[in-house]
C-alpha cells in the first residue's frame, strides 16, 4: 500500500530534472575491506561536498524553483545548514532571503549565512523557537516559506540523494542516514521504497524519529547534544512520518562520544571533515549501534561538513 504522501518517485524525478543545473552530483568513496575494523563493505556518499557543505540545497532549490516568489523573497528557520542552502539558492536565483536561527547555531554557519547575503535573525534557544519566530515574520511579510523538512518539494529534492546513490552504487544492502526533522530520510524512503534496508541514526539527546515510531505519531522530544544544531528538530515532519513507518527499518541511537569519535575517524582514515551531524551515520557503525552482517554492503551518508576544520583536526590529535 502506498503511504499517504505527495512525495512520489515521479516527484523526485521531476526534482532531479528541475535542480540539475544547480546541485552537484556528489562523489562516493568505496572503502577497502576491513575499513574501520568492520567486516563489511562500506561506501561513503560525500554529500558534505554539496554546495554550502550539506545535502540541503537539493530541497531548497526544488522548493524555490517550484514556486512564484514574492518581492519579499523567501524565509526559513534553520539550525544553520538549511538556512545556508536557502540563502545560497536565493542568491543564485536572484531573490531576497531572510533566515532565523537559534542561539545554538554554529558561528561558522551564521557567518556563512551573512556572507551569502541573507538577513539573519539569531534568537531562541532551539530550532523550534526560531521556527515560530520565522512563521510570524512570514505572515507579516508574505515571503515564501521554505521549511527545513516538512514540505513536499523539500522532501522530493532531498530524495534525489537516494536516486543518485542508487545509480552510483547499485546493490547496496543497507543505507545509514542521520535524522533531524526527517526530510533527508523521508525523501530517500520515498525513492527507495524498501529496495534497500534504510536505517535512521539519531543522537541519544534528540531521538525524534525513534520516539515517534514508538508512539505511532510525531511527538515532541527534548533536544540536546553536540549535533543539536543540525539534528535538533523537536519533532519529525508530518509528511515524512508515514514514509518512515513503512520504509525505515529501524533507528539507531548514538552518543555524543560516538559522534565525536566518528568525526575523528573520518579525518584520520580518509581525510574527510564532517560536522557532528554529518558524522552521526558512521557513528552508528563504529559504536556498534548498527552491526552489519559479515560482508554486508553498507552505504553511509556523510551529510554535512559545516564545522571549524581546525577543531576536528585538533581533536584527531594533530598539531
């Protein structure tokens, strides 16, 4: 039975065509047997090399290119990555962008937002509070809202990651994906539809999808931890949830320590810099929260790189 959602494979195909001139086909890194001490064949999808350092431009461009943009431009709330994507897309397409971010947003991300020409408002302790402020501003100005994860066009845009990965690495047994509000894993689920085991990975301090699946509906959770700026949505999106119920096999929870360890491991082993949220999917493998079968072919989304490279470099024991 098809889940009750507007996000279909046809919508994702259309998003891929619509955004092709504006997003990168990001590379894969197929690791050697035994990489990270695991008896599995790992393939890293380096979506951290996308424009603005995360997968987010896929959804942002698809939403903006699908709409008529008012003179007041576009508006978004974000922990940082989505905001940067919206600001980038708006600048490329010639629109004004206004971005609301919470106080926990990384200074690296806030600086990038301003350098991309966005008007930035910093306020509220969490993403949920920034979202509330942005909604009030959008109502006052009439700007087009580009939601971080709960709009059909955004999910369809993020679903192009799965479409691309399927063509680059056919035959994967499982794919591990970090979860915040669920736009990425929801879009990927809409494309894959059970053809691959799809595993969500969340920080222990923000188990948004895990608690929703337990409750049978999206519910509010507390948000904390090193990845809260990118994986700190208080609840998963309503649009992605039916897709997750049907097509996400399970959710693995990882500690902050495991996330930091995965950041260091990515740098030590393959010289890839990832922010905490971008390293969360690998953390599930390295910590044992997800245990692959012998020889299992596992795709891992490295989905964000917006951090201070020096901090990761130092944490890995370099000088």
